[in-house]
C-alpha cells in the first residue's frame, strides 16, 4: 500500500531586491544529528551574513547557496556557546571520533522563531586569533618570552542546498519588496 500523496501546496510568489540590504543579521543554531561522535549543539547569537560565491542558475549539478557569516560578539562579549553531551568522557576513546551531521536553523535579527534552512552539507566555524609576541633582549639571542592575544574573530562558512525565498534573501543580501 502506498503512502498518501501530500496535498498540493498553494504557491505564494514574492520578490526581493538583490543587494537591497546592507547586512543580514541572524542568530544561528546547529544541533548535531550525527551517528558517530558526540552530538554537539552550537549557538551563535550574532552572525552578519554576506554572499560568498557565485550563484549558479544553470548547471548539471545540484545548486548551492554559499554564504559567509562574520560571527560577532554579543552584548556580554561572547561569540557563542557550544554544548557537549558528556563532559566526563576522556581520550583516548573511539566514541569521540566525529562524523558531522546536523540541523542548521536561523532566527533573523528581531525575529521570534528559528527557521530550519534545510540541507546544509557544509557548516564550518573558523576562529581567527591575532597575537602580539614579545621578545626579551636580555640574552645574547633575542628570545620570545610572551605572546598575548590582541584580536579574536570568527567566520562561519555555510552551504545551503534549498533555494527557499528566505535562504535566497540571506545569500543575496535581499530586501523584501513592499507592494502597496
């Protein structure tokens, strides 16, 4: 017996201005759904998105929306949080080997709810720390005796495969058209 077919959806067309927004800000949440390794949860409360790559509209491959997000600090000075399901596990332990899978959701700035962005084959958090080294000149050879962090930054690389209206808004810095 076959499963019932879903009822047809009623399309609701909408348009937006490409590059109509100067910036797209959102909170981003990753919830691990992997079969191997700890199921991590990451919450990044302040991400500023920008387009990252060309948008291929004619291709023999699956389309992808590649975006970069500058992960910014929130009002309390943090970039985000990572939750681990068991902080008592210690290495070496093969259960801690990781093959990443998960669900990515965004909540636009000023929004009230998270929205699942669909299939995301690439979700990468890239920290960038700038340091200032100090060298002692008290010995015959100048030697490093201290290094301090001067800057902290992070970038989120994300590839979305579903060409929904809201995903395209993010990928193209879209601003919804208001039709009177």
